[in-house]
C-alpha cells in the first residue's frame, strides 16, 4: 500500500510511533538527541514501520515543529523532540544530561552560521533540568 493510499489514521499512528521512539531513545541515561541510524534501526529494522513510512513521518514531524533535526560536529544527523513534540507523547522530561546539552550549544555556536533554533532548544532543555 503506497503512502497516498494510506488513511490519515494510519499516517497519524506512524507519526505518533516515531515521536514515541524518539522519546524512548533520548534523555537520561541516553543522549539528548538520537542519531539517525539508531532511530531508523529502532523504528524500521526492529519496529513496525517501513522505511518509507518512517521517513514520511519524520519529515512531517520536523516540518510540524515536533522534532528538531541537528547535525553534530562529526556530521552525524540527530533528532530530538521539541516542546510541542514532548506534549504529544507521554512520559517525563527526557533531557537530563546537562553536559551533553552544553556540548550541543558549544558545537552549534562555533559554526559560521549557527542555527539559533538548535541553540534555543538546548538552552530551554538546560533550564528544565
């Protein structure tokens, strides 16, 4: 079944599954952002979503502002829930590693064109700890 043939209910379930997977794989004792490889391994290889459905759900979550996409200093793409994304899933605040969040801020701030959204996200998470 192609994504265009899938119902809104199915796409919404994929979206919620992706958010829940990010929530389960970020924060204390995990890093504050999950790397893309681990996310897709958990969601696709070990989960119930196809690669296409996981990719579509992730794209939508980033576009909707529920998920933050960040490339770390080594070029690894990482994802985390925004405050809106956290409100969409159950569980406690997953951001307990202050040092890792400071590292995100320092890495992003050292770039020629730092992403202010990433820095703001990390600063808000630090304030919540």
